[in-house]
C-alpha cells in the first residue's frame, strides 16, 4: 500500500501505472470491448462512449488499471463496452462500491457511470456522501431527464408538469439541478457538458481525470425514445448561441456572438442576471473562478439554468483542492503500519490477539 | 492486597451487578471479570442493558446489569440465578429480585432507598423494612455516602465523588471474593491518565471498598474460588465481538489478503467496527459508511479489488444489504457479512439476544441466491468461526454469513490463545494469466471458467494485465461471463451456484455427536450461542443418570454431510432455538425428520433448568410410549453448573470437559 504525501496538489491519476516506455500508443480500439453495443439507435450514450474511448488513450494509463463501475439504467451498460475492468452493479450503489475499490486500490483510475435516476433518486444518498468525502472517483452522470430502461417514467430531473406513463396529469415533483446539488454537497469538482459536443466533453473529462478527488460531470444526454430532443435547443447552432454560457476561468460569463453578446452581472441585490453586454456595468460583470474556495458564485451560476433552458452554463463550475478521503484513509493505515514496524508478521498478530491481560496455566 | 479475615472456600459463584444505566455497572462487571480471569477461574458473563443510553434515572427501564458466573471448574453458562446481587438503587433491586433464589446475598446502596426513588418503581414501603428481603442475606450499606466521605479531601464536586461509588462496590466485591486488584488499578491509571484527580478518587474509592470489607463487622469472612483446571497454555478473557474482529484479521492474514470493513453503526455489532478501526497498525482499513447499503457496497468493491471485504451489522441492516448480497452471489466474489443477531422484527430489542435471522440469512434475497452460513457457539469461538468464514469466502468466491448474536457479542469467557502459525493455512491465489484460448488459439481470459472441484471462478483483480473483464448482476454465460438471457444457460447457472455452495460440505467436518453410552434415544441439536446452556443441561441430565445425546452445528449452510444420518439415528431430536423454530424448519424440509423445536424469544439465553425440563419431557415421552417405568426422577432444577464438585461422579466431570 503506498502512502501519499498530503497537502501537495496531486493529479487524479497519480499512482496509477502508465504505459511502459516504448509501448505502442493506445488507440480508441484498445478501449473497445468485443461486446455488441445494445443502446437504441440514436441514443446519446453512443456519442459519450465514443468520446470516452477516444479520450482515454491520451491519459497513457495501463488499461488494466482503469475500472468502470456503474449502477442500473441504460447508461449503466457502459462498462460492458469498455475493454477495461468493469462492474455493472445494482441500482444507485455504484459510488459506494467504487469507494471501497478506490480506497483499497490507489493504483486504479476509477470511473463511475450513472444516470439521473440511478444517481439522484435511488442512489442520491451515496452520491452526496461520495462528493462530501471527496473520494478519488470520476462520476459521469448521464442526464436524459427520463427513465429509459423502465420505458418512460419521469425522473428526478424531469421538468415539473412532465407528462409520462406514470404522470398522466403531469409531474408535480420539483426537479433537482444536479450541479446545484453537487455544489451543495461540497463537491470539489463539478462540471457539465453535452453528449454531442465531443470536443467540449473531452476537455471536461481531461480536467476531471486530472482532478484528485470526486469529479462530478453532468452530461446532458438525449434519449431518442422517451424524451427525444430534450436538449435540442442547446444543440441547434442558432438557438444554442443564445442559451449556452461557456464557463472559462478568468473570463466574463457570456453568451451569444459579438454584437449580440450577453453577459452575467451581479445585480445590486446580490443575485445574478443575464444582460446585453452593452448595458452592463463592467464592474458588475461576473468573471468565472472555478478555483474559488467560496462556492457562492459557482452556485449562483448553476441557478441560472431553469426548466426553459434559457441560460445554461456549460463547463467546469468548480475545481478546488481538498485532501481526498481515500488518500487520508490510506495515510492513516500506512503510517500506523509503519509505526508498528511494517508488514504484519505472525508474531505481531500473536501479540495483538493475546492482549495485555493474560495468564498461563502450567502443565 | 490480602485479607486477614477468615476465608471460606466456594466452588462457584454467580454475581449480578445491577444499577442505573449511568451507574457504570457494565464497567464494574468488566473489571471484576478481568480480575477473575487473571485469577484463573473459568467464567461466563451476561451483560444485560437497555437500548436507551440514559433512561430516566432510577426507573425500571433504566436498569442495567452484568452477570458473571465463575468457578473452580469449567463453566458453560452465565448462570441461571445469581448468588449475589449488588443493587445500586430500588429499581435495580425490584427488576432483579424475581431472579434471586432464597438465601442469596443482596448488597444494597441504602442511600438510594429514599421515598422518591421507592415511589418511582412503585414500592409503597421500603423493601428494607417491610419483610420483602427476609429470605435473603442483606448487607445494607450507605454506598454513596461512604464513597463521598472517603473522598472528602478531594477537590471534586459531590456529583463527581458519587460517581466513584461503582469503584467502591467493585473494591468491596474484590475483597469479598479475594480478587487480585492490580489489573483494575492499572486499568484506572490508563483510563484516567489525563484526569489525575478523577484517577486518584477512583483509586481511593476502590481501596475504600476493599478496606470496608476488611474492617467492618458486616462481613464476617471472605470467600475464595480456586482456579479452574484448564488445559496448559496461555489464556486471556475475550468477548465475542472482539474475538470476531480478531478472527477476521487473522483470517485475512492467513489468506494473504488485506482486510477492508465497510460498516454502519448498529447495536450490538458496533464494537466490531470499533475494534477493527483501532487496528490500522495491522493493515486493517475501516469505512464508516453513510448507510448499511454503502457499508456492504464498499466491502464488495474492495473484494473486487482483491481485499477480504467485510460488513458488520445486525438483522435490520441485513435487510438493507440483501440486494448487494445477491449481487455478490452473482459476481461470485468473496464477501463476509457478520450478522450479530438481536431481537426482532423491525427495531425489536436492540440490546437483547435472539437467533431469528437464520432464515433471513438463508433465504432473504430475490432469486435463488444461496449463501453459506457459519455460526460461532461461544464468545471466544467467534475467532475460529470468522477464520472459517474467510476460508469459505475466498476458496469458493462467495459471500458468507457469520451469524453471531447479542449474547455471544457482549458475553466473555477465558480463551486459550492460539499460536498464529497453527491457524488454518488458507492462502489464496489470484488469477494471473489467461485460462483459455479462442478459436484462433489466442490466449483469452474467461472470468467464469470454474475450478472443477470447488466450482469457484478465478479471482482476477484490476491491475492484472490481460485479464480485463466486466462482471455484473445480469445473468452471465458460464465461462465467458458475457451477458446471457439464454434459458438453458440461466437454468445451468442457477444450479451451478447452488452446487458450488453445496460442494462446500466436502470440506467441512462431519457433525460430532456426544453420546457417551451410545444408546441415547434423544438427541439435542443446537446451533450458535445455545451451545453453553444446552451443554450444561445435558450434563445435568446425565449427572442424574439420564441418557441423552448432544450435537452442535457450526455450518448451517451447507449442513455437514452426515447430518441426515445422525438425525435418523435417534427416536427424538430436540432443537432448542431462540426463535420460533427456524433450524427445525430447515431440518424437516431437508431430511423429512420430525425434529421438535424447543423455543423461547425472551431476549435472553436459555436457562439451564428450562432445557433440563425439555430434555426430561422428551425422554419421558419416549419411555411412556414404550410403557416402561424408567422415567427419570422429577428434575431438581439444579443444572450441573450449579452442582457442587463431588456431587456428580468425578469421571463425569472430567469427561464432560468442554473444549472452547
């Protein structure tokens, strides 16, 4: 068991073996398993899978040291299609299972694949606790705002009023905003991307992989069967320009093109608003700062995203350093073992089980 | 310290310390037990406390007690009835009086017998004055006031001084039974190392209690119980939960894999979490998870990574973990579920014992999901049972239930400390290389290719090159592990998982029957913590000339291979259980043998005398059918544990030596 010096900024993949010198470069094919992909035609999951398989070679990690753990739902079939180690577990529990794996194996890069129902409904508890603990896990939350595998019931991210098989009169549930929830749970890395934007998704995955701690990546994902077109307004080039707020560190949070640009400003009452750049007080313009330990502005940005998707921030909301749970657990164990004298020998164990109060009966 | 008063020799004593939940009775009992263990008596303990941390002071629900049975011969139970009751208040007296036999000794704190405290428990008049205690030897002492006056020079509040009264009581009892005091003194030194004034006060109270016995005329003489003959070796006293924790550590050590516990606090299992959390220096990782499900999830994730994943819980927690246990059955990974059973259903009796999770462990999952079950029979036996659970889990790549219970968990007994090198060698081999070739002759890895003998699949952990594979809860094709909805494959896999668990029987010893004369008609079969009371009852029946056979199950799934033949060898089989007959149901279903359950669910272990009666009833029933007049005498309700040495034939005592 290796111990990690705490306090130093470490990469999320530090301690994971990399390819041997001179080994051939990995390609997408190296991460493609022999299993037939069985998502519906047109499912957004295909795009995410292709992006992931295309992205992983750039990490240069040994394939056998990468693990995908999933729960239940359409997206949770993901591990079967990755030629790495993988576990398709049970509904909602992937973060818990991945926590045990990550704590016990610092040499693994552990990814969790989950959906809006899996992560936010049945598995909501495990998600928030993984986030607060800051376990070195990369959690990809495929959000299609519907239950696909059970054929079309509303999910905890479905908009209020949604008519589905289980809500013929419209859903009366108020939905979760996964980014707001993650920030509220004190996550250290929170981002959002789109299934169809390969370049953006790759950049977010790259940052998530580098982050040491829990990274939550919400991926808006289209379900062509039960919620088709849910994110079309963000994918159509024209409508997207007026809606997508790209989060770039140090830059004003803005949307639109030159001439019709709009920016996010802090209003006198402290809330955020989107106004034409020409009307904005330059001092009030919000510049993004994902590394700010104070999450209030990052949270306020997450609240701009309403059911109408009028203004949707995309990118990395938060990316801060905090000691990870697994590093600290291993440090406690490692230093205790070292202090006692290294690997446990039979005599050490014998002394332990004997304890201090013993007596001897003679022959 | 030694006494100058006359010393009277006894062969056995049962003491019960009883007081308010805040009076420190469990600590007092623990310390007296340690002194007794170090002296070399054999012993057995029964802590009994309410679920509330501090029930309203002075009330019946708030009474906490600790019973200790110690003797100069081997002891099997904590004793049916106390010889000595230490009652710290009227509630403690009232709650425990019904258990006291005539002639028992009662030591009371008279300071607490005021009108208010008497009224709280419904005493109209003081039992000290109204004749209630006429048939007992009563020592009325102002325990509180004597303790406070002994501490007059200490810079402590009156309340702090009063709190030391349990140490006064311990000192007095230590004198009364000539216990060595060094252990308690050093215990106090380490417990209060950072509070010197409290330390000195506790020591002073402890010594004052001793001196009180030595100097006052209230106690004419003290007692001595000689060490019990035990097999040569090194001993310690150990509780079930600690033995279980150590057994897991030893099992993982012998298996050559790291141990990871994922757990959520629950009575009466939390002490296992506490113990293991303190063993980081031995490479043990513990996670206190957000809930029961996450606890077992983390354990299973660690197992996937090559650790011995363990979760500890009680019945309500098992209910929550069921789905993950089913996943482990499907994944065919090692996993250990320790269920310290308590009274149910639902929240039930959190601090009381029961054996009512057997069927939950056996069947409490969706689908055909067989899980091996191992049960310890005594507190110290948790150690060996835990190692056996690790052996089965790692050899067969399966979740295993370890079924302890509240009585075993908190009870303690002397334990002959084993040599680590003599523990079973259960080293496991992880998969390192492909185990098959494809059509083109290329080496491939088939994650569900089985060992022909054990039917276990390879344990191939992430980080092993060339063995990348995916597993999950969806049905898999045998061999390849690919998702398969094929009807024939599913039928095959369901039967194979069952066959794998059944195959474990080949590696477990046949059940041994204790039938000294070989002509018993009645067999008493038990499992788990009923071992002590059953053995004591069987001994008592035999001491009176009765003939009865005894056997005890460690493995509840699968059963030992000879069990059916054993059951069929007796006219009548009695199965005492702290449930409504769960083992009996399994035995009847599997062997078509008309076993008779004998059950109670009072949250306490069986008493010896009720089992003696049950055995006597069974033997007379058989005799009645045969028309003989040889029914045993009316039981005298005196179990062998309580029979003075010499009353039973000496050979009987010797042959009934029970190994722990």
